[in-house]
């Protein structure tokens, strides 16, 4: 009885690994699905940006204090 159970379909590598069924989670090769990878990448980029901004703010505060001390005449001599 040919044809029982639906039409025959040639499956590609992605279909065999679960693509289209939950993003391939738990399939061969494991790893994160593309959206999860994107979320992780954006989270890391945002974290790096915040750290960079904090460093820049600390540096600006130090420069402001140094300028203020120079204007007041209370600047510490550089080694």
C-alpha cells in the first residue's frame, strides 16, 4: 500500500535537526536557537556599553576635580 501515511518528502539537514519545531532546541548539535543567541549578544553588548560609560564618567569626574584644583591653586604636584 504505497502512499499510506502522507506524501513522501525529502528532508533537508535543518528539518532533520528539528528546525521549525521549537527552534531546533535539543536537536543534534544542541546550542541556542538564533533568537536566544541574539538576545544573549544584545545583553552582552548592553553590559559592555554600561561599563564603558561608567569608566568614562569616572574619568570625567577626575578631570573636573583636577581642573578645579588647578583653578583654586590647590593642585597637587605631579610626580
